[in-house]
C-alpha cells in the first residue's frame, strides 16, 4: 500500500481509533497541523495588497476556526448563526458578512458586532441595513454584491452563482441607484464591490481571466462614479480536483499572475479580498469507514461500510466517484472464512436505504477484506457540514482533530 506522505498521521490515527472500539469504525480525522501549513503557503503567495478570508460555510468546526484565526485576515460568514459562532469561538477576529436573504435580526447583529463589512445583495437589503445603522447611530462598511453579465465560457464550471440569471447579487442596472442611496445614508460607508460568480474552478488561467474582468469593471465604475472604491472582494470558488487528485489548481501560477495585475499603479491603494472555503480546509480532512460486508449482486461487487452519504455527502453532491485508500486490518475474530475480493472492481456504499448512498463506483482494487478500513481524503470541506446527519438515525461519526503538538502521540499508536 502506497499512501501520500501527508496522510501518515491520519492513517496512524485511524488505526488507533479502530483499536479503541468494538463497533465498526466511522470517523472524520482532521490534521490541523497540515491545515496550518497549507494556509501559511496560500497566504505567503498572495500579493501584499491581497487579503485571504476563510468562508466558514465550508467547515465551521471550532477547532478548525481556531487553527485558522491567527493565520488569515479573518472569516466570511453567511448567516447570523455563523456570525455568533465565530464571535464565540474566535472573539476579536475580523468578520465579513455575506449571503442572500439576510433577516433584519441578522443585519442588526452584524451592526452590533461591528463587522468589518456587509456584502449587500439587493436594493431592499441596502435600505434595511441603512435604516438599522442610522437608528443605531453607527456607520457600517458595505460592499455591493453585483452579478456581472458574462459569457458562458467565462463561468464554465459545474457550479455558478453569477454571470447569468441567478438569485445572487444585484443586477448591474441597479448599481448606480445603489451607489447613490449609499452615499446619501449616514449609516452606510460604501467601500466597493463584491463579485463571487462561480465555484469549483480548477484552472488558474481561467480564474485569472475572471479576475481581469473584475478589475476592468472596478476601473469602469471608478471612472463613472468618480470614487476610489478602495476594497474589491473577488470571492472564492477555487475547487479541489476529486476526479484527478494529481491535477490540482496551480496556486503558485495563480499568485504569480495576481502579482502582475494587483501591482498596477491604480491598484496600489486597493485592498483585494479573497474568501476561500473548500480550497482552504478540503485537504486537511479525511473520512474513514470500516468495511462491514462484501457482496456480489448481479455481476457487481459491493462493499457495504459503516457510515455513508449521510455523513459524507461530497461524492453525491459533486457527482463523482471519490478517491480512497484501503487500510488493511489483519485482525479477524469470527470463526468463519473472511470475505475478500482480489483484482476486482468494487462499488463502495453506506448503510442507507437508498441506491444513492454511493461513495465510489467500480473502483478496481488489488485486495479488499471485510474489516479493512477505507480512507477518503479531501473531506475537510463541504463534507460533514452539508450532509443529512440524522437520516435513519444512525450514530454520528467520531471527530478527531490532530493538532501539531499531538502528532507524535498519534504516530506512536
């Protein structure tokens, strides 16, 4: 078995968890040391006038947020619940508040919390926020989220939030009215614009082309409105290549391209913000499940495992067969022959009463036995947190966090 070296600690922790319990294993394991090293690399590559915020929706676990709190510019939240959660677990951190459908209570909470910025999605939301801020006697920094009209090839990913008709952001036609309304409000300090048009971007060149479109629009509106607009949020959207894990987004090439663009004379005083989620935490988490049965059904082999898509919805949500590694477990205590397959394709399924509970399809394996463990990497973002946890009321998976100071202990087990 050959595993990437960055999974060494995770594998050791999986075996330790397996040895410590009687029931079949199902667990999430997060390597926070690896997370911090990854984030340090991301931040170091960015131009000096760029800021990296973490999109909390990707993984809001308190240990994850605390591991990131002193390594990034701050957190991007998309609900009042996330705002309260971040303030509870990472007090004093900078917070920017986005997302559609903000309630008046959420806007009040943002004003009272003194968030760094509110991303306003519509003219009505701007009016609501203005009224709340004026009544409180405060001034709230604001970015206008705008849905730019782009050609299909400019937003050619599997998940788009803009560039075409969507519920996100305001129409370009409303920008002039929004700028005028913000300038007339004592409760609003208009800082600039927010563009977040897509997710799952795997091409650095395509993302740089999109950045070019954003910068061109910023320059156009600066000329039109005669204002500097000192902050531009270019969103996130950088994906993880689950289908071809050895072909990930080229962050170094991307940052090289950014330095040439963000270093332009007219952008020297501009703060350009990124809000990444999946690309920050996705690599640090793994989902581990124990094989409970192997069966042959109408010519195909199925490995039935503890857990399933109610814990790890990523494969179904993304429509792919998730990569995994087999962790052999030699112990076998039943007084019967141990079921196994060799050199056969196998489909990995969970415990749910639905044929959609599939994590990997027809993956050819050299050997697989009942009792072995399967380790699914790239499970640190939009995995547990988007899953329907209580469907069928199965137990939740264990959650293990490997901080840097405990790595030696995990390896010793």
